[in-house]
């Protein structure tokens, strides 16, 4: 983990309530897909943890949904602004266990970290497929970005306005795959746990205080004791999670 200042070079809307921000600077602390950054916003005490969508050696791209005062403030940040940032947080996804044909499952704002994961798997010679879940067609983002990578990309909408009518699991049960990676809301996780045929990794969305393991505010129960989502996660393996503790 490092603390540095990154400069906003882009901050635009992708949908009515989802924005993409690109920040430039030293991003060398980011080493794995699924890690996150923590932004210090002017006027707010707690930092805002945001998952990494994509990164290079000198840029990081994040997608965020406008849901409260913090993200409303982020939406108004102009290009050229420097933001105090903690980088390289969390443990990220482990691609070594993927097998040849992993499936990536994202729900809503859980979709972004799967993009860089998909690129990494492709770079390793794997053949991933992607399932994206949204409530309705107007909420869809990154579908074309995944398709541009040349991977099979499926979309499910709860209201049936686009793609498969239903949920990501309605697509998942029809696919053959060697492993799964997922990020999204807890109800989606419970549905995947009942449907998935292989081992896999879950990236948890959790409210965080410090973002680097000091406050213990985001602890969760596993078969190996309490783990901190911000430091020991956000990615946990299927077999270690005590699901009753996350009901």
C-alpha cells in the first residue's frame, strides 16, 4: 500500500447514475485485479473505497455509482484535481486456480473489477466468459467493453428489458466452466452459492472505515477465523466462507 496524490483526467457519466473516473500518477502499488483504492474527499472524514476497474503503470480507472453525499461530491470533481489516494489495497483475485474456461459474474456496481480480471485471464491464455446482471436495460454498462475483448458476454436483466430475463444464475446454470469469479450484492452471492458447480472466488462489497485493516470494522466470519474484508479480502474463496454469518 502507498499513499499518493493522483490527478483526475476524466470524470464522466456512463449511465444516469454510474460514472467513470480516470486518475493519473504512480499506480505501481496496484498488483492484482480485484484490489481497490481509497479516496480522501474534501469535506469528508472517512475515505471512499472504490474497486479498480482497470489500471496501467500510470493510470487507474474506477467506476462508481452515485448513491450518497460522497459519490455526489465525486461526480462534481473537475479534471485536473489532485486527490489524496491510498493504493494497492486488498488481496485481489487469484487467477492461478481458474482453469481454462472460467466464468466472471458481476452484478451492478460489482461489474467493474471483473474487467481487468478478464484482461489478465486472457493474457494468461485462458478463455473466460462474462455474465453481467442489472435491474433494467438503462443500467447496463461495460457490456461493449467486454465484447471488445472478444469474450462471450451475457447480460441478464431482472425486468427482462434486455438480454436474459431474470438473474445471473439463470445464465450460469446453462454454461460449462472450470471456475468462477464474482463481485456484487449479497443476495446475488447466495443465489450463486446455490447454483455454481465449481469452486470460485467472491469479492465482497463492504462498508469500510480505514480500508487497511486497522479498525476491524469490516470483519467477517470464515472457517479460518475472522477476516477483514479490506485487508484479508475483499476476495475470499468459496470454501472458506461461513454463509450463515452473511445471511
